[in-house]
């Protein structure tokens, strides 16, 4: 029996030992789903604190509850560890490590290359390796395949190589690891077959594609599509602001068309691991082919400048009250990059906080999910308490994250000027609420009408 046939049998019977490297917001839910499907799983992460937390049944990922984690540990088939030597006993590995951008906005694949060095040291023949980390087309074959082939291993014979992009949406209660379709691209037909067999036992739907490059590109397309469309809406918001038109009303009207239109919404900027970073991976790779993507660059520029637009909008609103940003007390409502999560990665709120501070404002924030962050000076900044009497003492409040737990009417009734970057106060008519994508002039006209009435 060849190693391919043996692995096929082990995966089919769920007696294969599966490794998940990188136990973050992608890797931990994947490891849990793999245990739930019946496999024995070794979770590897170099963060000793995370491993100790997992062994105690305490989850640090919002999408994995303590109860679910404890159920996985109780099976006796989940083994968190910091020791890469565990690879020696594994039949398949899924790599879920971070892929950030460097300070120069170039891909930082150092986490992947570090994992590959460990695999080279401990792997045995017949290992199925699947990369899930978001990256540029060609990464799987260039950084993993070629490195192992230098040792004399043959892809599709001595090891099997796939790419399957993560599609995790933190806090999404409808779609999770199990019911989100999983794309899988393999270097050879046998690689695709084994990758499909493994993931077919983990998730509801597997979508095989012809190569790792197609799978890698599909991930970048998904998020670049979102980046470009969000940038377009951000530009429309600034245009409508200048023209004295309510962009939120415009989007609502356009959304009544049952075909040919998909609503996207403006905001204070883009956050999370994917949308701010993925397009830059694609743009960087395209330059190697002497192709310069104008859409990506323009979209990135527009989205990156939204915090400055929020700063200017805040200055306009404070000016109505005969105040300047300098020395004003500003409260940021919500710091997480999206509603109902504690995730601060690339949150535009972090940049807006720094811009306010740089302009001389006294800035605090309130977020029931994200309790603290580290500012650019390396200082820990903590959320204030939910105290409406305290909220009243601020010169203005800037809504960055539209958490469902916020009581918007009650906040509006405090009488403090509010700059709403998410249209979270939709339907609330208090004259102290100002929205991006709507000129201050419109607000002033409404106030006059209200007074005349």
C-alpha cells in the first residue's frame, strides 16, 4: 500500500492524526470542528499562555465558547501544545498562522516560513499539508512546495500540498467554520483528492479548484471586491456631503432595485485582518508581473483617508457649538473594527483616536467588548465605564462601532453632539446627531424647520 492509499484510508476512517498550527481566530475554530468530526487533533501554537488557557478549558476566541472547548478536551482527542516535535506523529497539517503587512505595506510571510522550517525538521513521508493563511498567489508552492522539494521530497508522492483559504467572519452567528463553503486547491490531482477528503469530513460543502493559485486568488478577489466597493461608497459619502445630499437615504433608495445593485455602506475606515490587507497582497504580487492595479491603489487610498474625514467632520460639528477639537473632550463609542466583537485588528477607531489626540483633544473611549488597547506610545488605554452622567460631560461623542448593545435613543437624548459614522442612529431625529455622508447644512436646515414648527 502506498502512502497515498494509506492516508486515503486513514482520512476516510477518521483515524488520521491532524495538526492545526496557529490557534488564533482561524485555527482554534478549525481545530474544534476537526475534533467534533471525530479526528484526533494536535493544536500547535508558540504562545504558551494560549496553550495553558486551552488546557484549562478557557477559550480566548469569541467564536469558541468555553463549553465547546471543554467538550473537545473531554473527548481525549484534542492536545494543545507548543512543541513542534508533535509533527512527527501527524498525518495532516493545516497552517493557520498570521500573514500581516510589513511597515512598507509588503507581505510578511515570516510566520509561514518559520512553520515550514519546523515541518522540514520533523515531517515524515506522506504528510498532507494545507495552508489556510491569507496570502498572495503562488505562496503555497513557492514557500512550502519548493522548500520541501529541495530536500528530495516529490509533491504528490512523498507529500501532498493544498491551499484552502480561511473564510472566518468573527461574531457571525449565521455562518461558521462548518457551514461556510470551503475552497480547496491542490498541487496535483492526488493532493486535491486528499484535501477534499479531509475537509469534506469537517465542513458541509467543499469546492475543489484546479490549483493552489486559483484558491489563493479567490480569497484575495473576495476581499478586494469588498474593499473597492466600500471605497466607492466612502467616496460617495464625501461627495454627497459636499453636495448637500444624504448618502444613507440614497443607498436605501437604490437598494429597492431588485437586480443590478448590491448595497455597500460607508464608514470611518476599514478594519479586521482581511479587507485592509488582502488587496495589498494582490497589488504587491501583480507588480512582479509589471501590472499595476489602479482600482486597488485608489480604493486603499480612499479607505485609508476616512479617519481624516471623520476628524474634519468632527471639527465641523464642534464649530457649530463654538468649540475646536483642541482641548475638547471627545468620547469614542466603540473601538472594535466591527459590531459585537472584541477584535481591534486594523480598527479605524485606533487611527481616529490618535488623530484626535494629535489635534489636542482629550479623548476617551467606551466599548463593552474591547476593554483596552495599546496606543502608539506603547501605553495601555482602557475603556471607561458605561456611565451616562459621565457621557454628558463630553463635548461630543463619535460613534465608530455600531454595537447592538448600545441604546441609541438614550445616547441621543443626552443632548451631547454625536458624529455617527455608521448610520447607527437611523430613524432618530434628535438635532444633536450628525452623520457622515450628510452635510452639516442639511442638519442646520432641519433644526430651523424644527424650531419653526
